[in-house]
């Protein structure tokens, strides 16, 4: 099933401090960019991921938002 809105369902806001916790916990969804800010991988399968909630919980600055 193609879901071209999936990248709108989880966002990393400007609070990210680049600690890498979300990437360590859920590297199918998150990666760090050149500025050490996390982003949601474009092709991430958010619908079927079971580590997203753990990553959200682990973020020390509540930078990951589910829409
Ligand atoms: S856990 Fe939060 S602060 Fe750390 S890299 Fe991920 S989004 Fe950024």
C-alpha cells in the first residue's frame, strides 16, 4: 500500500539537540543530518514500526511529534 502522507505523520521539531537517542532506538525511522539534527527518513515505514513510541519517549527534549 502506498501512503504518500507518511512523512507528515511524525516530525522532529527545532528542539532537537542531536543526542542520537532516537536513531539508536529506531534507525528505520530516524537519522541525523549534517547539522546533528534528527530527521524522519523519507521512506520510513512509520505505520509498521514498533520502535517509534520508544524513540518519542526517549527523546530528552520532546522534539519528536506525532501528528
Ligand atoms: S532523541 Fe530527540 S534530541 Fe535526540 S536526536 Fe532524536 S529528536 Fe533529537
